[in-house]
C-alpha cells in the first residue's frame, strides 16, 4: 500500500455520479431536448471537472462533474413558428369569452 498523503473518499465520487445521473433523468422525464450546444457544454464541464480532480481540487471537480448533468438537460427557449399563426388565430376567435386568449399570440 502506497500512501499518497491525502485521503480519498470514494463515496463522494459515487454521490457525484449519482447526482449527474439524477439530473439527466429529471431532464428526460421533463422531455427536454438535448442540442449540440448542450452536449458540448456538458462535455467541457466534465473535462474541467476531471482536470480539477487531477489538480487536487476534488470538491470543485465534483461540482463541475455534477453540473455537466444539469448542463446537458438545460431548458431551451421556445422559438416562434409563423406557420402556427393561422391555427392560433382560429383558436383565439373561437374563444371570445376567454380574456386570456389573445395572449397566446405573444412570443
């Protein structure tokens, strides 16, 4: 057995991986799409976390690795689709008594 001078707590790594998996599972459950930008940001956070572990910044590395799961499932913004406007207008006109119906036309 070789002593490295610092104790290693294996359960922290397991907790980090479990946290990342739980964040990814939550995103899948909510139906969030994964874009290429999300994947690249998560990959960079994972690499930075592993690099922090190499440089003996274990807590910061664990936070970066867990945040990779959150970055992978980060919500995207909805983009307006002009092709949907006639269908939305028909719904707004069909619900004259609904005072909130015109707000459906906003971006």
